[in-house]
C-alpha cells in the first residue's frame, strides 16, 4: 500500500464521522512525515495478547527520566539481532507507516517511535517524538483555522 492508500485506510477505519474528519485534518502531516522514511511498512513487536511492545528507557544519570519507545524494523530478522535479542521472543507484525505514526498520537503510553532503517547498523535510527508530531499538527491546524474578525460593536445575545 502506498502512503495515500494508507491514509485512506486510516480514515475509513475511523469509528465515526467526527473521527474521520479529525484523521482527514491531520493526514497531510502524517503523510509528509511518512514520506521522510524509506519504508512504507515496518515490523513492530507485539505481545501474544496483541499489544505493541513498548520499551522503557531510563537515563543512567537521571533515573527519574523515562522515555517509552516503540522500535520499528525494516526486516523481521533485525528484531532478533537488536539489543542482544531482547525482543526476539515477541511476535513481529507488519504495520503501515501511517498507522504507526497515528499510534504515536493515539496511544498515550508511547513517547517516541524509533525507525531502524539500516539492518547493518541497528544502533542508529530515526526518532520521531509525540511532541514533535503534535507540534507539527498544531502548526498546521493553526494556519488553517478560519480567522473570524468581528466588528468591535458586535453585541452577543444570550
């Protein structure tokens, strides 16, 4: 599926009209961000219950600082080689990149997704944070918001 088809599938899968309108509004940002990645689908790890495996990272100097990450791989074989095989016992599931980016917004437990695009070096990835995605969406929606200028003498009646 190409990115446009993925966006349409996300819109079509929304549970109601309001959700479809919301997804349609943010779709250009998701598509623009996805276009910066080399793959249209990635593999993520899921538990046997079907939940995405979220890895909690802690800074050794600041143990109170936690970041919750989903790793996205270009090949299933990369999962067994990553982090000394710590994720190898999990189920690998192929997920469209647009859906992964939407997860970042929809699942509050996720702070970042790290896309591991180079099978030769799994220590380097492209990280996309929830905050940067939310900021991009806010900027886009702010630019598109209708600017209503009412004359100063307008009275509001209740």
